[in-house]
């Protein structure tokens, strides 16, 4: 029997019946799995185990693994509209109106930003590390939903998932210099720390999304050692988590 599979959900988005969202954790594998519950290929984990784990995660969203749309994330600012599952190269944000296409972001510390426009039945998924955040990818995606897809900013909703948080996420001065000082924490002689989640929240607000419509996970990948994967913490021994948002089929 598989151990329980804890998932991170958005209480804000859970109020909407036509959308489903979940972020995986490192919990859910049996003790023999070297990477824990890992949804990333190519890391040295057994590929069959990863495939089974992806299927188990998808099932919790009432999806088959074939319903997921992945990005070969490159820390850029390319946003694509898609209408079917698959793997999209050189992409860090995807948008769809299509039900049963599970927009998926793969992370170990980067920020997954998921957007939902209930009025337009439109969703988006964004991968925002520090590079993507410096390129304002979450803001550009929200602005695209509003400007090109005519989503009403007042009824756009967002989930900012578990990711490296300002308690732990140290960066060099060269990276810190890319961001407003208000999102840099400086204490003592240590390196500056970056509030990547706060920056993405701020960008969504800049796009016009009301603060109350943005749900930010408090969880920090770097210090939640038993719950979450972190590349910053575990480097080559780190697995990956998926965050997926999907429009449910009309009933
Ligand atoms: Zn932390």
C-alpha cells in the first residue's frame, strides 16, 4: 500500500467548482525511494517510479498523466496559449481555455504562479525563478489574460505556491540589484535574502489583481526539509515537485 500523498491546495481557489489545483510535496513515496515523492525525470531516480508518481499525482486531480501539459522551463519570459497536453519547449508560462488540460509547473525552489479567471473560464501556469521574476513573467501573463483575453482583473484569482522564501533564500548582490530594495532582506553581515513570493504577489497586483484575490503559500522549500524538495538545500539529491491547475469539464 502506498503511504498517504499530502498535497498543497489553495483554500482561495478551492471555493470554485470548475477548477482544480494541487502542488505535490516530497511525501508520499515509500522509504526506499531515494528522492522521496519525486516528479522529476533525469535526476537519477528510477524512471518507472517517477512515472508511477506522476500518475498518482494526476489521479488526485481526476486526470490521467496524458492530460498534463509540461514546459521545458528555461527561466525566460515566453508565454504560450495551448489547447492540448504535451511538452512545450522554451516556455515558462502557459495559458488555456481547454478543460482537462492540466497546466503544470515543475519546481524545487522556484515559484509556481497559477492564475484563474472564473468569468472567462481561463487558466494560466507560470514558472518564476529569480530570472523569470526579473523579467516580470507573472505580471506579463496576468496582463495578457486581461489585455488579450479580456479577463476581468477584479475577478482574476491567483495561487503562489510553496517556494524558496525570504527566510532562507540568499542571493548575491548582483541578483539583489535586479529587484526593488523593499523585497530584499538584509540582516547582519550575511548575504541579502530575496522575497521572491512577495515580488510575484506585487507583480500580480501591478497587473490589477486585487490583493484579496491572491493566495500565497507560507511554505518555504528550503527549510521545510521533511515536506518539500529544495535544490538550494539538497542540490543533486533534490527531487522535483509539480503544481498543476486544470479546468474541469463542464457538467
Ligand atoms: Zn525558509
